[in-house]
């Protein structure tokens, strides 16, 4: 991993070894310093989406997975189509797995309550964030939204 922001007019070769940056200058002087926070690699995670419905609608993700850095806002995109001849009011609830991801996955705002006219289709953006304190041994999160009627 390189600490790319280290610059000098000397010929600098930069190597990252755990939390230490070793820079070998052209005069063969070795300088060792703690790796600054900006040089730490940003952890990214895959968030996989799935959609189910308890109504006669076509509902699911347009993008099956999003790769996002921890702590940053990202967006899942879902499509929903009313297959009936009547107006429907719907909302979605979500579940996550593995269990350790429940606290780390944060929707930004609620999934919008949506009114669908007969045979209408829509695209719904679902912004979210994955907290930075997610367990280091969790390589990906699976999020399932279930569309249900508003009563």
C-alpha cells in the first residue's frame, strides 16, 4: 500500500508496513514515521440487495450490489410496478444479515410511503450508510426489503 501524499524533491520510495511508513531517500537515509490517518486504506464493503413483496407488484433492486466505503452515503435503487387495476399504498421494511450488520446498516431517512396508480411503475432511491464500526471480519452485508401495504 502506498502513502501517496508523501512528496519530496528527493527520489522517495514509499512503502507501507503495518502502521509504519518507510521512506528511502536518494542519500540512503532511512526515515521511519507512523503512517498518518490520511494514508490508511479506506475499508470498502459490498452491500447486496434483494426485494420481496406481499402484494401483486413487481418489486426488486435495479442494482443488485453496491460497493461503498464505510461511513459514506450510498444509494440502493429499487423498481416497483403495480400489477393491479387499483391504487396501492405501499411501504417497505428491511432486514440485514449477518446479524452483526444490523447495527451498522443505517438507512438515511425512511423508505418512502408510495402510492402507485393502476399499472404504474416507479424507481425508488434508498440512501444508506454503513457505519465505520462494522466488525472487521464482515466482508459484505445482505439487505432485504419487503414491500407491504400501508393500512
